[in-house]
């Protein structure tokens, strides 16, 4: 959800004038919204926050895939002993 405040919003001009400062601020705050002509255009996000979000997304996708696989019919199966005999 986009909730822009003075504390979490920077303009293109702010970035142009002090990119390193804006990046440091984004790192400290977690993220900053970037506006152009007072309209939201992008988000600058701290790399650790980004990695965390990517991991959460991957876990969520894995969970969805596991739920999908649980719904698939299972076959009769093969015992471990049968598998071992196949490779002896």
C-alpha cells in the first residue's frame, strides 16, 4: 500500500542532488518512495529488506506448490527394499 509522507518520499531532484544521501536514508528507513511531478514513480528499497522480501516470496511460492502437489493423486508406491533390489 502506498502511504507517502514527507519522511518516506523523495523527488527525482532529491536523488539528482544527493543520490548517496538518498540511498543511505533508504537503507536506514527500509524504503523510500520516489516521486516525479508529485506522482509516485518508483521505490528505493534497502538491499537487506529486498532480500528478505525475495525469500518470503520464494517461501510463499514453495508453499503454494506443495499445496498443489498434495492434491495430486498418489500411486501405489514402491518400498525402499524394492528400490534397493532394483539397483543391486
